[in-house]
């Protein structure tokens, strides 16, 4: 079983990756030392496919789980929804001896992790990610949170999971659009830290759901090593994971939550970041093209909808937590696999890059 250890001292945990692992989640969680009652937090779509198997595995080892559902989609990442989930946990009799199991994609993981961070001032939680985005990225690293109207993830807490259980077979239930969007994060990881992975990603067939466990684990390891070096994003190292996310988050926040999927917005943000990397850090056009070709390979949009105005994207960017004292920390590439944080990118540069997204590749 591919296993990635996230070394954070007393907050360390394992990420386990294996086909069929969902059916053994209960015994896996018990071996990790968790005790008490389990509260499964999921969304209405994911629960139809996977909640029964997870409940059965937890019941088999005596965890007596309860199920707490939220509507599917980005709109569920809100303080009001977090409060509802906390209330439902309290009503079901959960207390500080309970733990949360997040069953779903990035929205559920962020929301459930945030709930776990505040319920009874913090209880343990386990991530069981069911999308590409969540499996390779958001389930690892301890960032939890909800959105405000002003921007994504502006409320939250660092709260590391006790365990992450990744079962690649659950990807078979994803609709094509949700499957494809996750590869924006896979491509991002390769772009910032592992150029050789780009060729491996290119060999995958976007029409299937066949993602090797080893490839998922390799992505997780990239995220884990960066998190270990800069858990709370105070040293500038963890910011590397934001490649494509500065403008991408601005685009995502410029439309009603859920109208554009996270990976779709990040794909556009990656295109903008590649352009700015060519301008400011000498990234070759050929290296830029190879990354853009992969985004297109997974059917990610690369042209910005004209209805999304540049002014609105820039306004949302100003609210983004990647700004410090009004100055943006922008991640650029010198070459594939070689990312760094730059302070050379100006608002005018970003405005030009957003306008560039309106042009065909």
C-alpha cells in the first residue's frame, strides 16, 4: 500500500492510498488509535454512493457512526452551514470524545475539518477524499475553512487530520467535469516540484477513471514535504502550492460560488501564471506550452468567459489572503519543476494577464 507520512511532530499522520480501502476504513481508523463515536460529514451526492460502505465499516469495529449531510457544491462552505453541522453533531449527542470523518471532495473536507476544529474547541478528524482535488491536495495539510462573500477561505483554522484514507476506486463515480477539474492540481504539483511527472500525466486517458495509486501518492508526497517545511505558511515555502491560485481564486470568486469548479478556475489561473512566468522569470514558451497542453488534455477551460470582467476579478484578488499589506506574493516558474515566490508582479501585470485569458491559446 503506498503510504505517505506527514511529519509534523505530535501532529504527524499517515496518508494511505489503496484501491478498496474505503471498505476497510473502520479497521484502518481503529488501528490509527481513534476512539469514541464517529460523525460522518458528507454531501448529498457523495453519500448516495459511498456513505453506506463507510458506515458499515465503522459499525463493524464499534464506532456507532452518525451521518450529517450538506448540499453538494461550493455554497456549502459557509459559516451558516458550519453552524448547522455543529448543531446536528450536538443534537446527535457528540462531544469532545467524538471524531469527525469527512467523506467527500474539497468542499466537504474543508467544511468538516473546520467543524472539527471548533466543535468542543477541537476534536479529531479523518479525511476520506472522493475527488482528485481532495485526494492529491486539499485532504492533506490541515487547512480548513469556509468562504465569505468577499473571498474564498477567509475564515478557517489549521487543524491537521489524524489520518487520510485514499481509495482511488471511488473516482469511478465522478462525473466527467468533476473528474477532469482535479487534474489542475495534479498538473500544478508537477509544474512546481516534479517536471518528470508531466510526461506521466500525459499518458493518462481522460475518458477513464484509472489513476494509479502510486501517482496519487507521489502528488501527496509533494504536498506533504512542502507542508512539513512550512505548516502555517509563515516561511514562504507553502506559498508555492498557490501556483495558479492567485488569479484562479479571483476568477472563482468573481462568479456565484459553484458556478465554476475550483479546478476550472485554477486552470485559467495557471495559464495566467505561465504568461507572467515567461515575462518575469524567463520560463521558456515551450515549457509553458507543455503545461497548457496538459490542461487542454483534461478538457479544462483556458479562455475566460467575457461576462467575467477584469475589474471584478481584480476586486476579488484584493480580498485574497495571498495579499500582505496590499502586496501580492505571486508564484512563478523559472522552469518546469522550479517554482519560487516573487514580488515582481504588479497589479498592472495581473490585469494584462487576465485580459490575455480572453484570447484563444
